[in-house]
């Protein structure tokens, strides 16, 4: 490669690794993901006849870049959390922060990234949909798509809806899931990740799960949402959930809603999903205040 040719970022990274020496380069590669290794490896092998001037230039650029990084020398977790919260707002940044900070220290989930899609599908196919959803959301999109394609077809729509409405999971639950997956992969303790279902159920609660809320809880939710929201949210849901809603309305209101659903024009899927998310937000707030219980069982009667 001639010195006049501009190096790509991948080539610069490869040159830096070559300059480090075998042991230090190996230490860096251990901390990269499968995609990065698959990209950098062949590039390192293709680099030949590199002049000392070229190597010096890449090293100098690397040193200048490091000096400009404002995060060096501070607690990285706090730095990442504060930076993303400031940029995106607390609500949007929450789930992203969880994924970044978990991925940095994960062992079990990280092992899944290096596995064949079929092996991962076989490992998780019998787990609760909540667990499968979290795992798919933490893997690269292309790997998750391959895994989803290998899972039973009757699971696809439910998993896709759960992924679309996933807003975040408590870090403690993510760490526990990571630990359990690590034990499963190493064959120790014969642990089943399904034991996490109860701990993260509320965070993974999706619109279809409203069918498990008791009648009093449904009535409380219906008092807090508009008819227009309900009309949008009920598009395409299972008949059982529709009947659950109808049975907790007055006869006249239920009849009008049925009629409106039958004659309503086609609507964008994104609008339906947003209406469902809005109603789920209401449901979670009611659950947090103790007025209803998500997942059935009911709560104390109000007196």
C-alpha cells in the first residue's frame, strides 16, 4: 500500500494493533465483539510494506485522539450515564444505558454473541418470552434476526411486539440474567433462566398481557384512557383481549366500540403501537400507585 493512500479507520485500527505487538494486541482483541474481530482480522493480514512514517502518523493521531477524550480519568459508568441522559433525556436514555453498562461487564450474554444462531435458538427456545425478548434485544440486530427465524413461527408475532414495546429492564435483573446464562453455558448448577420471569415481568409487560389483569383492574384502566386511544390500540389484537375490554364496559359503550372497530379505516402500525404504549404507561402508573395489579391476582378493594 502506497504511503499517499489515505487509510480507512479500520486500517488505522489494524496498524495500531500491529504496532502494539502480539500480546498487547491479543488483549485488545479479547475486548472486541465478533463483528469487530471479523473486520479487523482480515485487514491486519492484508497490510504489507508499511513504512515507518506511516506507522508514526497513525500512532500520533491515536495519541492526539486520546488526549482529546474528556471521559479519560473519570468514572466511566457515571460519565456514560450522565452524557446519555443529558443528550437524550432520562426516559429515552434509560434502556440504552442499561444495555451499554451491562454489555461492558457481561460474560454470559457476551458468550452468546460468539455462538451460532441455531445454538442460541436451541438454548433459549423453552424460556419465557420475556427472557427471550431481553436476550434478542441485547444481541446484534442481524444475529437476533437469524435466531428469531429459527424459533417456532407461532412465537414470532409475540416476540416482535415485546421487542417493539421494550422500554428497559432493571440493571439488577439484567445482571442476574447474565449470570444465569453464564452458568447455563458452562454447565454449572443446571440453572434455568425462567426463574427470572417474576422479577422482570412488570418491565416486560406488553399490551397482550392485559388479558391477565382482573376485571376491576381493567375497569380502572379504562377510566383513564380515551375512546380514541382504545380504538387504535385494539386494532389487530386477539379476540380474547377485545372481549375482556368489552365485558368491562357498559353495554352501550361496548356496542359503539365494536361498531367503530368494524368500520374504522386502515391505520399505520406505528400509530397502533403508540396507542398501546400510551395505555401501558397508564397501566404501569396505576400499578405503581397500588390501584391495580399487572399479571392478574387483583389488589385490595378500595373502601
